[in-house]
């Protein structure tokens, strides 16, 4: 089943609060579908940042990219996510994962245990289950007085699961609404065929319901300012880099959707204006 394109901006920092809400408004005005905030101690706390963005926008969907399940109590997180959905008018999407490769240091700084891979994946499952339950309580809050049950999306938010490992992809096949393909920077279209095929096999009839997402590292020929000195641009043909005219870039994404099923494209906010002409060409197509 062919899905409509949508595009998201990944951002986590701003010089001040006014600049942050301005970034959210600019993201919306450029036609992007979503603003996504990562989960690292060096950046804005994601749920607070998204709450501020919610007050500055009206249509923009708001997502985490992605919450590290080991950092949080699933029940408390579910309560906070339900509140954010209420405050945003039902625009919340929840990306959740087992932690980046360097997330152990953040967990130690927060004073929380960072378990084995199996334990952390179980925590991801717990976050999804508790959040869906919390949103479902919006349908019958009178049965449990004193519990917040005013989430707008009563069927629950869309869940994005990111990962490449076998266990995480198996979880994604069972639970995810969106799967962010964790592709190394040198990956080509052909390199993505195998994990997508494996996801299709695991998901069975659910596969057509899953939105496939890919995060771009670079748009055009200009590297981002945080790239270290001596950086060598990826070779042509890698999926993480999109270059050429807006029409040429749009054609690459159209072909990729037709061949691989990838319809949700995200990119760092540094490239928001560079990708905007492609967003204009393809959004809703």
C-alpha cells in the first residue's frame, strides 16, 4: 500500500525560548508534518521542548526521536505523555527506543540503571503498553477517580520504534506504527532491502499499516556546522544524503517510496530550508 509522503524536522537546541518557539513555527510554515526532539542530556528535555512547541503551533505534529526507555518510569511517562497530548490538542507521536550506543553515560548521570539489551527492550514494551493504557483511560475516567484521563487521541498516539537489531525489529513488527530505519551513513538503497524484507516477514499482515521512515544526514553539498574538521562527504548513492535540484531530489524519494516503501523523511533542522522545496513538491502526494 503506497502511503502519502510526510516530512519531519529533528531539533533539540535554540539560543533562547523565543528562538525555540520560532523554530517550531517556521517548521510548520515550511510545510513539515512534524517536529521531533531527541533525548540526550546535552539538549532540551524533549517533553518540555515539545510542550513549548505545542503552544506556538496549530497543525504541527510533535514527536520524540526517540525517548530512551531506560531513563524513565513507564507509568509516570505515560501520564506525562497523556498530558502533552492534551496540551497539544492530540498532535503527539511517541518515538521510543532502548537507548543510543552512548546512552549508558546519560543513564549514570541520571542515577538510573542501564540494563542489558533484553531488559531495555522490555522497558520499551512497558512504555508502549502503559501509554496505550493511559490513553485508553480517557474513554472511562470515571472508573478510576483521581487519574488523569484527558488525552485527545483516545486510541493512543502513533508509536515510532527505531532500531536495527533483531530484537528491536521484532518488537517494531509487533507494536510500531512507524519504523525508523537505523541505517549506517554508508548504506545504499540495496542495503535497506534486507531489513525491510525482514520487517515485512515478521509483521505479516501488519506490514501495510507500518510507516517506514528514514533520517537524512545531509541535504545538498554543504555539511552541517557541527561536522568535525577533515570530514569526508559520503559517497554518491548513499541513502543518508540527498542532493541535486528539488525535482531531482523529489524523484529520488519517489523512487525510494515505490521500491522500498519509505514515505516519512526526517532531517536535522539545519537543513529545513534546503529540503523545503522538496517538501512543497511531495507533501501529501
